[in-house]
C-alpha cells in the first residue's frame, strides 16, 4: 500500500563505511571471528594450565602467573594449541617444506583434493544423468528413484574403511577407491536437486512449449535445464563439501599414508595436537574455498541468466 | 483380452522358454563336471514351465487386477525358491550359466509387472490402500535381497568382496549379543546423548541469537559455512579431551548437530508471516507469548528439518569418531577391527544394524513431525 | 426522501463525548533508501461511536496505512491522534479494537475454535469464558458447527468469517477491517457484506473499513472517506443515511447511485494523472 506513495529525490547523506559494515553481515561476522579468536586463546591458557602446573611441580620449579600463561601457549603437545602455534605449524608445513615431501601439508592436501575433485566430478555427472533419465523416462522414475533413495540408507561414511580395504584386496588402491566413496556421497544430492530443478518449470511454461510444438530436447534445453540451474548449484555446494568429507574419511583406515585424513589419524596416534589442528584448519580452509568457488560460479551463471543477485 | 499384449509378461515368457533350452551351468574344466540342463534339475524345470505358462497367459489376458498380480507374485516366489535351492543344493553356486540368468531375468520381468500393478492400485478403503502401499516396498526390498543372493552365489563372488545376504543374516543372528553391546555403546549412549545435547543447545542458542540482530547477522553466515566444513575431523581432538569412551563421541555429535539446528531454527523463527505478527501486535501480545503461540509453531517445520538431518549425522558421526579410538565395544570399533581381520560378514552385519538403527531413528523423527505438524500443507493429501 | 437528506457535507468536527477516533493534522513519512515517502499528509478525521466508516481510494493513497496508524501498527510522524481519548499504543494495550486483515491470517496449527480463542488466551481469560465467547462469536458469523475444523478445511469466505469472529471475540467496541473481502469472489463478497451489515446493526460497534470497491463502500457505510495518493490525503468525506437494515436491493436506488457518483467524482478529482 505504502510502497508506491510519493517519493521525493533527496540528497541523503550516505552512511559511513563503518555503519554500512555493521549493518550488513561483514561487520558482525568479523566481530564474531575476533571473539572466537580471543576465546581460543583464553581456552588454550585454561586447558593447558593444569598440565603446566603439574610439570612445574614435578620439576620443583617456581613460577609466576605471567610465566605460566606464556608456558601454556608454547607447549610441545598442548591439550589445545594456541592459534599462533597452529599458524606456525601450517607455515612450516605449507611454505617452508618442499611440496613433494611427505611432511608437506600441500602434498597431503593435494592427495585429498585430487580424490575429492575426481569423486565430485564423476558424482555430479552421474547425478545429472540419473536426474535427466528420471525426469524424462517414466519407467526410470519408478525403477530408479527407489534405488537412489534406498542407496542412502547405507551409512557409506561408516563403512568407508571396509570399502577401501576390500577394494584394496582386489587390487584397487590409491585415488580410485576414495574417489568412489566421494562419488557415492555426491550423486545423491545432485540427483535429488536436479530432479526437483528439472521439474520446477510451471505448468503454464510447459504448456507454452507444447503450443510451440517444441521437441523434448528443445524443451529441455530452453526451459528445464535453465530452470534447474539454481537447484543444481545448491546441490553442488552440498556435494562438494560432502565429497571432501568422504575423501578424508576414506583416508582413515590403517595403511593410508597420505592425505589430510591420514594426517589427522597419525596426529591422534602420536598425540601431535598441533599437527591435528593444522590438518583440520587446512581441511576447513579447502572446504570453504571450494564452496566459495562453486558460489562464484553460481553467481556468474545466474547473472548471465539475468537473475538478480 | 485387453486388446494390447502385455510386454513384460511376453518378455518373461520368452526368457523362461529360452532358459529351458540353454545350459543352466557351465563346465568346470578341472573337475570335468557336466554342463547341467533342465533335465538334470526337475524342481527348477517345473518353475520355468510355470513362468512360461504364467507369462503366456498374462501376455494374452493382461495383469489387470491385484488378484492376477498376486498370482504372478506367487509364481515368482516359487521360481525364486527353486532357483535358490538349485544354487545351494544342486551345486549351481559359482557355476550358473546363461539358462539360469535368463530364468532370473524372466522372474524380474514378472515381478516388475506385478509390483507395478499393485503400485497403481487405488482403493477408497483405507485398509486396502494401506496394505497395497506396504506390499510394494516390501516386495521390492525382498526382490533386491533375492537378486543380491542369486548374483553373489551364482557368479561365485568372493565373500571378501560381497557376502550374500543369507550369510550376513546368519552372522547377524549368531552374534546378537555382540551387536546389542555395540548398539548400546554407540547408539543408546553416544548418539542419544550427543543428539539431545546438540539439538537442544542449538535450539536455545538460536532463540537467544534471534533476539539480538547483531548476533544473528554475525552467526548465521558462520553457521552456514560450518555446515560445509568437515567437522568430523574434530573427532581425534574430542577423543583426546574426553577420553575413549562414549563421551568423546557424544561431544563430536554435539558439534555436528549444533549448527544445522541453529541455522534452521533461526530461519524458522522468521518464518511467521507479517500478517500473523501484526495480528499478535494488535493483541499487545508480549515477546514470550508471541514466541510460544506464533513463532515457534511456525518454525516447527524448520526445526524438524534440522532434527531429521541431524538424526543421520549423529549416527555417522559416532561411528566415524570411533575409528579414532574407543574401548573394545561399539559399532565403529567393530567395523574397523573386523575389516582388519577380513571378517566381512560381521562388518556387513554391523552395517545392517547401522542402516536399521539409522532408518528407525529417521523414521521416528519423521513420524513425530507428521504428528506435530500435521497442519502443514506438505502433509495434506486431499481436502476433506 | 430528498437527496439532501441522504447526502450531507461533513459537519465541522463535533467535540462530542462519543468520539472514538480523533485525528488532527496527522502525517506519516517513511524513510527509505530512495529518500522519504510521504504516505499520509495532514489528515483530519473524526469517527464517532456507532459509525461505519469506509476508506476508499486508489492503491498507494495510504488508506491501509491510516488504518494501521489507528491500530498502532505504524507510528505517525506528525500531528495528533487519539483513540477513545488515549494514544494508539495505550488503546492497543487496552485491547480496545479488533483488527481484520486482507487475508484470514488464521494460525494453521490451531482449530477454528482455538484460533478464535487466541486473543482471549493472550488476555488470560479462564478456559470456560474463552470457550463461551468463542462459541458466541462463531455464532455471530454463522460458523457454529465448525469449531473443531482446521483452517484449511474451510473455504476462503468461511476462513475470513472465522477471522472476523476472532476480532469480535474479545468484545472490543472498535472494529478495524483492511479490505477483508478483497480476495473473495463477488457473490461471496455480497453475502458477507450483508452479514457484516447485520452484525453492525445488532452489535452497534464502530467499524473502520478499508476498500477499493465503490459499491461496497456505499452499501456498507454511514460515512465514506475518499482518499487520494501522492501524498496520501483525505479529499472528501460523505455521510449517507441509508436504513440500518438495508439489503442489497438498495444498490439500484437513485440515492445509492447518487452517492456512488459523488464518490467516483471525488476519486477522479483526487487522482493525479502524472503517472
């Protein structure tokens, strides 16, 4: 009622940059992150304190509170490593180590990333093909859809080690088995999302295509596929994230020598907390980057289709 | 006669006929075992003939009623029974040949047609309709199990690769004690505790965050981002902090389930429509009154969405966390140790248990959703 | 009956004790990213007890906004406004009006009865009292028998009647209605108009009614407020004098057509053709 009432152009003074940041999401998110950072330090001090006091007591050493705090942030195997310790470890293993070395995080990240991307690629393709089939062939819908859904009752992540070991027993090792786990995890959200997306055009729009006597293929190319794009990208974001999880869990079983999952496991075996956190943060960073990349692709594609961001 | 030949039945008849002619088992060169034909296996032969007859009759007359579909299903059950008997008692296991697979294909065509007919059955009587609705997925599931059994036994698939369901079933039945202990450790302790704590804290924090727009703007993007991160990786840290027992697994689950609940509830709390909010304003309704009478009920579909997502996450989280260390009990522990010993049937028994528990858990949440949010348009089948 | 008897120019504001709504020089400006939007400007209006007042005007004339200001769903940025002699906020907190929206706005998880008792629940009435009043209100809108049904089981017209029952349930003397029948088809709308008129005659409530239908406004009202947009303002106030028990037949009488004509003229005059 009120929106199209009288509007007068005014030279409204633009809000300050600070004000805009705090009004949008950037400011609050930054504040939250800084808060998290502070909390991390406080947590590190308090969680490492009992162990440090113990150590002082055993060494019959006197200490001041300041010394104690400093020591808690510089332990070898802290209960909770301080952010700068993790940062140092990441610097050491990412930039200061040759990337071909087994101690380089870049190397391990690449191992995980390659199987993630391979699995993601195959899974996405498979998911799209299945969805196209399900939407266009009625028999496929009745036969395939139940399979697709029941396939997800198997907790694949929980049996990832078995798949790796079993496939290893018949000679499939390395990249492929991990990628297969990722594929299995990926195809489901893509299929479900794409079936929904390919069916999203309105009845009127489909009827319009019928009035043009458009072939199935033309209808698909001109109507169904473009309308499915938002659904596809939403699914892809889920799929890429879950694909990484699949690859990491696939690296857990004994025998896996490389990859972020193997780093996590090795770290937990030897109590190398700093190493665990470094691997964890790297994995989180990779996941975030991949989702951001998919998001950017989404933006580009949707912008080209004239969807307003 | 319906005027049109029933294609599925035609295929079934043709393949059953062919299976009568082709060899049912191949030659084993080492033992010089003979190629088996229909004449060697009278039981299977009778089933094949039954399929031919049923196929021809229904090709002509069509599977036009549920009764006919049931007759077809009966023929299939008889055929499946004979096929399994031939595999295990007449030494076809590992040697099955063309004829046998043609027969299986014929059964497939028949079962497909029968299930299709029952799936399209519509009755105004609720009881009949419900029975039909149950028969379809059950029959489909049993057929899948049969197919799995026949393929693994018929081709002689190594048990390490994929054991037949009968073997998994036997293992399941003989180790119920161990399975129960694992279930109690992983599900009843870790999953339930972690799920309740994670979802509960997510809900409460969401309600608190909703009151402070600044927190909402800051936490929501972070929460969305966190759901894309491999949180499962915190498992080794939690094991270090909370020990090997179920508490560390519960902690992993709390972290995994917290964010989906937070994000969903926060968006759910803004789901109430503008008119409804204005309505509450005209009653000068207070914050808590509006929260409980309008905003939380309106958010329920979102909250249940998170509860459903979390029910799957929780079980997987617990099992995977157990890979990082656990006392000598638990589903994840059992899976990783039995894989090491190549006891694949035990692993599959655990998987079956996990699938069962996961499905039941999800089903329970979905049932509760149906009961509590029956007013939601997505549950409305037709207008009364 | 002469035309003069039916149509009167509005008398100067009577400072009588029966004034329910008293608005003087009220204006409302929204601050938007594109600059200020003048939704209402210099509005003067009095609504007396027992009147049926219609607000009519094209989209964007601020008639809904005016109703929302009376209901304290929006705050005026200038001028004075009193409801029952107190501020709109105080009036809202006293629960002195019932509001009917464009859509039924029934809560889908509550049965019809529990939807009607919703305001009573918030006002913390006892359960027996709530049920008694809900029953009464539902009877007034002829929905008795539908207490246990859920909103989706009712037709659009019945849903809107239920929402009127909800507004009646706590016995506020003032009823604010914002295009309540706008989304219904004309036959249902005629029927509900007659029912509403009967209700008004029986309960002697004060009604403020927003509409964009000229026949609806003329048929229902004892006073028609014609508004125009950019900025939203009142350009004419027409008082009518049809019998309280009028039926739909009066729409063919010359008196009716005369009033309708005047409303239309007012709308035309107030309409700016700059868009």
